[in-house]
């Protein structure tokens, strides 16, 4: 399946007895579609013990049934809205785990809209 671990932006997971793509996605708090996107050549009908899959997460924090904190490696095209939906959270909660989000640069020339508060 996944034969070049150097190209995996995440970690290479080795399929074990009883694994299904759905179970692996659930255990690592991933969407099945993301597992499939990272592994476009996986044969979902013929998953074999020993097959290697690239997962968009990190192994040390994605221990099934373990920590309440997980990691995700952002992909080209990810937007903040996508990530907030994926993790079912809001920006403040995500920033609590990732304080650097508060300091992400905004590209020069970006037109930013903001509300004008009524005078008191």
C-alpha cells in the first residue's frame, strides 16, 4: 500500500489483525475520507495485515482510548473553518491548545471586515 514513508505527512500505520479503515479512522479520531485521501491506492475490499497506511496525525498523541488531546497535521487547502468543523470546536478552544494561532500573520492586502459597535 503505502511504500514511501518519507512522503507521508503524518505517520505510517501498519495494519493489524481485525483492522478496517473505519476502525483505524475512528481509533485515531480521523474522518474516513481523510484516511482515503492520504491513501488513494488502498484497496478497501482487500486490506491486509502488514499493509502500511499514511495517517494525518502523530502517533504519540493519537493513542486509541488514551489522551483527550490529539494532533493533526494541516494540509494544503485547509481553512480555519474546515479545522473548526473537523474538530467540532470553536477558535478560542482550539487556540487554548495552540496559542500560536493568535499570532498567525494575515497576508498584506487582505481586506478584513469587522463590525462597528454602536456608541453607548
